[in-house]
C-alpha cells in the first residue's frame, strides 16, 4: 500500500529522522501508526490506564443508585437552602 503524506507531515517526519529519532521516514510512519492503533485498540477494550482509577468510584456510585441510596436534586436544593439559611442566622 502506498500512502501519500501531507507536506507538513513529511517535513515533521524528516526532521525527526535528521534528529536521529527514527531510522527513516518509513520506519517513523510505521512506528507511529502502530502506536496509535494500539492506543485505539486499548480504548475499544475499555478504560485506558489513565481512566482506570475511576472505575471503582463509578461502580460504587452505580451500586448506591441500585440500592436507592441517593438524594434527588430537589431534596439536595432544599437541604442546601436550609443550611445557607442557618448560616445566615
């Protein structure tokens, strides 16, 4: 398969080859494409490592919702208004 790069892309790759980051423009394109495909594949499998920390919190929130352990928006607003009123004196 032949791929035509935009001149800006080709110039960027050539500069990286000149810096010694890659052996050739072709090698750079293959490596960068492989890395991006791996990133996309990881995203299709679920949360990325950057997002994995939040999964327990989401699961906990969903379990609380299933148990009915939540406050409606109206109730939250009423509680907050009562708190503000008590603080104002």
